[in-house]
C-alpha cells in the first residue's frame, strides 16, 4: 500500500480521488499525501436504538434483557434477526414493526405480553419465525397477524391459553409449524385447524386436553407430526385422527390411557412411522390394537407401562427401535423378520427369540 506520495512538479491544480486522504504537506514545494488503513466504522453513526446492539455485518439487532417497556424503533432497515426477548412490553401496539420489512426472525419471548393489537406486525412481509413463548397471552385478535403472509413457524408455548386460538390463523396461510405446548387448553373443537390448511406440525404437549372432537383436525390434510403427550386423554382419539391421512409421528405419552382397542390407529395406518405410547399406565393392548400397521413402522415406544402381554408384531417388518422397558412383561416374544436395530427390554421378565441372521441388535 502507498504510504507517501511525493509530487514536486508545479502547479498543484491536481484532482485527487483518494478517499483516505489524511494530510497535505506543502513544505519544500512538495505535496505529500499520507494514506492510512480505513478507519473503523463510527459506532455513533450506526442506526441503532439506545441500549441496543446492532451488528450490521450480521444483520442482527438485539435489545435482550434491557428492561424496556416500549418496543424501540430505529433499527437498521436491513435487519433480518431482531431479538427483543426478556423485556417488559406487556403488549404489542399496532404497527410496532412497520419499518422492519426485512426481518425474518422476531424474538419476543419472556416479555410479559398479554395483548397483540390489530396489525401489530403489519409490514413485516418477510417474517418467517415469530417467537412469543413464555408470555401472558390467552387470546389472539384475528387481525393481530395481519401483514405477515410468509409466517411459517409460530411459537405460542408456555402462555395462558385455555381455549385453542382457532380463529387466529386466517391471515397466515403458509403456517407450517404451530407450538402451543404447556398451555391450559382442555379440548379441541371441530374445525380447529380450518384456517391452517398447510399445517404440518402441531405441538400440544403439556396441556389439559381431555377431548378432541371428531373433526378437530379436519382441513389440515398435510399434518405430519402431532404431539399430544402429557395431556388428560383417556383413550386414543381415533376419530379425530381420521382427518390426518399422512401422519408420520404421533405422541400420546403421559396420557392416562389404560387400554388401546381394536384398530385404534387405522386412520393413519399407511403413513405412521413413529408411535409413542410410553408413560401412560397402559395395562392392555387389544390383539388388534395395531391392526393395519405394518412394514412402515420404524419406532415403537411402550416403556414405563403396566403391560403383561403384547399383541403380535409379526407385520412390523420395518421396525428399527422398540422400547419395552419397565413393564411387567413375562411373555416370549418372537422377532420374526423385522430389521431391528435397538430393543430395550430391561426391568421385565420377558424372553425373546431372534430368527433373522446378521442383525446388529442392541439390548439393555
């Protein structure tokens, strides 16, 4: 890099386009130009609200844990990740983010938010991830999500919902994943997902669900993952599951289901791959409980129950993982032709027989 440029000729009517000019020295009829490395960006000139940190090179802006009571304005317009978690906003006003057109991920966890005003997120046309976990929300105004048509992942877990917010999703037609874990929702009425037709993943772990209406999942034909674990269901909601023809993973762990009857999983028999029935106090499985299920099943979790016998699993030829631990099982079980990788049978009295050769089974 040039450090000193000496020009001795006259006159000095030269046009310099050197943006890093530091000093001119005309001593001894010489024009000296000293160049230095470009200065660090002046942090005072970076557009960023007071008490916040805006990293322009990463397009991230954060005001996490600053005890703010109002949502700040003045972030760089190219911000893609905006982190406002752990503040005390209490509500999100109308057009609170109207200038944040490029934000893809918005974090508002733990902000004591109990209300979203209409058009609260209006203008955030590129928003994909909205995190509202661990707040005080019990309802959502139907127009609160207006102006964010690309929203795909919505996190409403650990709030105060006692009723499923079924009218809130009309304006977010691309919703893919809905998180409502650890609320107080007691039942799912018919057509709960009518406005979320593209939903693929529904997480309802840790609610108070005791009833699912027969058409509660209707319209969401693309639902692939349904987490209903740690609720109050006392039977497999077979009728409701009839609206989920491509369901891949079903979790019913931790529900007080003591008995599983004939054809309980028939509605999703052609698609189900992963089934969780552990920690339920399950005492009996009908001999046809798994009717229709077969080679598609990859993992089956039955641990921590009260099972003494198992129905035939000879059709489970694609089974890779089965967990039967902590059951009072005392039957002899034949692993006929399934391609088992892991079998957990600890703390029971059952025996098992392996017919297939060359299989790498793991047991504990």
